[in-house]
C-alpha cells in the first residue's frame, strides 16, 4: 500500500488492485469521513498497523508530496 502524505495538504492511503483487464491499478483504502476533505493521518496510520497485524508481509510506503501524486504505475479507480 502507498501512504501519500501531502505535508499539510491531507493524506491518502492507496492499495494495489487489478482492473477488469488485469492491469495494475490503485484503490483508496480509506475514504474521508462525511463532511471532511481528507482522511486523517492518524486514521491512515491505524489502518496500516491493523493491516500489518493481520499480514506481516504487507508493505507500506510513505510518499511525501504536496500534490498527493502517486508515482507508481496504474490509474486510481476507486
């Protein structure tokens, strides 16, 4: 999974999936709460901790980018 840290511009957590054609894509693992623009960083960190507790093979990469740009190949489809 990829944690995008906007350095004050919010955060996102993406998980890798495959689209209907089998191509690499990304999906938001958490959506913002009603009335909020971004997911709280504490909520993302808790999600990552829970994921690692369930599966020790999970990798979480944090990218700091004010534009919240995912540098990895694949569209965000969900």
